[in-house]
C-alpha cells in the first residue's frame, strides 16, 4: 500500500520546509493588507539577491507557472520577423522554440541527441552564419537545466556570447534557480526565469522572472504590445508599488503563495546562496555514487553536464517503466521519462530545496529505488548504495 503522504521526489513540485508550509497554510489574506504588501515587496528585493542581479534589474512575480514565465519572456522580447538562437537540450527547449515561433520569429534551433549539450562554438557559428547573411539575432535562449534529460548548460559563456553579438540572453532556470550557480549581473544575462515549485522551494503557482535594463528597453521598443496579462508593462508599476510598500492592483496575486515565497527566499538568503548551491552539488554527487552502486546509468552523456537538481536514470536491462510504480509502492514518488525520443527508457528523481537538507529523505529514496529494482533483478546492492550515499554526503562539512 502506498502511504497517504508519500515522499515527493519528482523534479517539481518538491517537498517544502516546515516554515514555508506554515506560511502558506493560513487563512487567505487580501492582496492589499500590510503583511502581503511586505511579503511581496520583500520578495522582489530578495529575488534580486538570489538572482545575483543588479539593482537596475526588474523582478516580476506573477500568478502562473514556469510556462507562464517562459511566455512572459518570449512575448515581451520576441516580435514578428526576429531571429532567435535556441541552444536546445530537450523537451523544455522545444517548448521555448514553439513559443518563439508563435511570437512570429524565426528560430535557429541548435539541437543535439538527448543527454548532450550543444557546444558554445555551435552557438558562435550560428551567430556568424546570421551575420554573413546580413541578419542579426534578437536573442539567444537556453534552458539552464533541461528537466527532460537532466543536463545542465553552462550559461556564462552563452550570456557573454549573446552580449558580444548585441543579442539578449534569456535563460530558463525553472529546474535550476537557487539550486545551480547563476550570476545575472556578473554574466550580463538579460532574463532569468523560474517557477515557485522547484529549487526556490515553495508550492506551485508563481512565475518568477528578473529582466535586465536592456531587456526592459527591448520591451519598450516593441512595435506592438504583448497580450495584456503577459505584458511586463502591465506588471511593472505594480511591482514598483509593492517594492515601495504601497498597495497596488493589476491582477489578483495568490496571497498565500506570496507569504510562502517571502519565507522561502529568506531561508535561501539566510543559508547563503553559495552554501545552498554547494549543498545541491554535494547531494547530487552523493546520489550519483549511490546510483552507480545500483548500476543505474545517467541520461547526461558525460561528466560536467549533469544537473545537480535532478537525476535522469536509464532503466537497466530487464527493468521497464513499471519501476516508477514499484518505487511509489515503497512510499516515494519519482517521475517517469519525458523526452519524447527516450521516454520509455528512463526515470527521474528530483533533489531540490528542502529535500537536500534531509538525509532521511535521500536514504528513503535510494532505498525505495533499490527495492523497486530488486523486484526485477536478482542482485541489487541497496545496502552498498546507502553506504556510499551516507559516506559521500558526510564527506564534506555541513552535510545534508
Ligand atoms: N522549463 C523547465 C526547465 C521545466 O522543468 C519546467 C517544468 N518542469 C517548465 C519549464 C515548465 O514549468 P511549469 O510546469 O511550472 O509550467
């Protein structure tokens, strides 16, 4: 029997901290009461710090999800006739391609096999080709961590490339922000977006995005406005009012989530961004060691491109996609495959936010995966996997 509250170890939504849960679970306040105004204004300020963004950048908190945040970026920056270079690492990059095309632009789609990352030199080549043809790319788009393959791109050289070629850079950080390194100001990135339910560590329901001054100017220079509810200019004065601790209204915010967001962001900053990112890396490394003991191979094709926020693991010979249900029977929810080309060949385990502070959650997950595998295979070294997990997590100070 599956327990009533199974451990949620999918790549979002994630388990949230007790303080976040408490903040969220209050009687719904109005959007113009002082606590909500304070939480909203404080969250906008904290977002700049979590994004490592300059003071001139504008944070946006909007009702919706990661997809809404992607649409916000695309519809404000992409116009009919534009060209956008997409560094495509999987399912969510494909989604961006579809959005950019719907906004009327031409996409230079730099694809690769699932589990790989297109080289920066290919992106450079794409800009060169466009320049030779007398065209200029408006923007470069990349998915920081593609949740369908578990690969991570290095955003820094891509942001620098876009800047050098006079294009905007847009990064989808939905499965990365606050779990992977991103330095918006230092790298001169233009948009970094995410959703509330992943490494930020609160329930689903908010799209979060920070836009640079250059990106805001590009919105202002548009010939036609985006749809009203996606228009940065609909939201910007509201964000500015909340940051000045003044009530304001454009569309009703989910107030419980705003209260939870302020607590979640404060937890991130109290721990320190660097320490938090380091913990995600340490936990991911420890889990990789455990997966190896269980003879599970990763979808990411080589070291250095593994995300630290999730594991994408191929089914070994003799194991099929019913593994996910067999793991769930042991009280742990993991996710099935998502990338259309390899969907039935792998499964995914999320390790973001609060769960990365809980060695008991990590142990339970490895134990459930090992037990699930043992329903198919004669020899599964679950004890060995648990031992390497513990050892690797504790090997470095400030263990999970
Ligand atoms: N981009 C990435 C990288 C994602 O992982 C997801 C969600 N898994 C999305 C975009 C879409 O986010 P949402 O499901 O919150 O709309």
